[in-house]
C-alpha cells in the first residue's frame, strides 16, 4: 500500500467509520499527465452508515471533507465509484 493510499484510508476511516473501503491507485495509468506530478489518481468504493439518509452529493461532500487537505497536495483526481449505506451494498450484492 502506498503512503498516499494509507493517508486516504486513515482519514476516511476516522471520519466515516466505513464497513467496507476500497481505494485503487490509478496513478500509473496517468503518468505524464500534466497534473499527475502534483498528486495521484484514485478510485474509491466506500460503504458507511454515515451515508444513511443523505443524497449522493451529500455523500460525496462527506468524503471530500474527510480528505480535503490531501486534495491540495496528495490527490490530483478522485473518482468515487460507489458511496453506499450497508443496506444498499447488501441489496446490490443480492440483487434485491
């Protein structure tokens, strides 16, 4: 695990206590990209009770708030592929 991934994970776990957290470092695929030198590219999947009763934009705002300082120096691009509650995650697995 890279230092950047560890920092992202630490912040998200502290702020949102996720039941499930996947962070994929996509930085190698963006080598040579103008902004890639300033920070990495990451894709995130997170399942947390903190998202209950919140809209998708509110969930994304919670994620961004938890890692705001990293967005200035460690993260160039972040894609949130899933931000679900535990019930939503279970439903998507079982197809219900």
